[in-house]
C-alpha cells in the first residue's frame, strides 16, 4: 500500500464523520473522536505492517496503541481486515469483526455489531459486506453471507443468509421488509473527487 492510499483511507473515514477532511479536523478528532481514533490507528497499523521499513520501526508502536484502544473502546477489528474507504463507526462499544471479513466502502457500523465466522455448515466462512451498507446497533452477521450494496440492516437483526442490493432487513432471522435500502443512513459519501485532488 502506498502512502497516498493510506492517506486517502484515513481522510475518507474522517470526511464520513465530519464532512471535512483538513489537517485541523484530523488533529481535533485524533484528540477527542473515540470512534475515529480507533479507525485511524487501525488503518495506521495496517499501513505500517505492510511497509518495508516501517514494519520494524513504527508497526510495534502502532500495534501497541491499537491494543490499548481495543480495551478502552470495546472495538475489535484487526488491522489486516479488508475495509474500503469511508469507514464509519457510529458509536464505540461491543464491536467485533473477524479479520477474514470483507467490508466495502462507505459502511456504517453501530455499537454491538458482530461480523462473525461460521466454522461449519453451508455458510462456513466470514461475511462479505458491499458498498454503502448501514449495520444497525446489535446486528449480527454470521458466516459466509453476502450483503449487497445499499443495504440497511436493522437493530438486533441476525443475518444468516445473503441479502440482495437495496434491501432493508430486520428480525431474527433477518428477512427483507422493503427495497428502500440505506438511503438517508449512509451520508457524506461525496469525498472521492475532493480527496483525490
């Protein structure tokens, strides 16, 4: 990963939260933005781990800092998890993501969310989440389920089957209740042109 890609990921995460992506906002949210602070150190840990020189000099420090934040905020998302740009953690606490999961761009994750692995059966594996997905508080995605683009997953839903694009799912087990998707839940996604300049 090049530094420009790393910077783009960090600033897209910041833009999703604040609607801004400047140095002053970055510093402010590194000091007071709990969810962004975790996202920043997760991205930084992933970048330094893959860098030829930084993996010896900075990666151990970044990993230590990320480890502290795991316990402080109750968020466990491994730094190697494949997560697209514009990752938004709505509220910290009780978030667990298996490192083999794949998360697309502009994903909103709320408190109490689990993306977990199934070790046997037809859904053996980890979730693959599309772009522009809203995952409500307490939702559980278990096994190799595919979540389409523009999907809204309701609070406390348990998703054990694939979800088509633009669906709204709720319940245990989750079922589709409409095709209105995540519009209105996933905001500040117009960062691409602004950050690529």
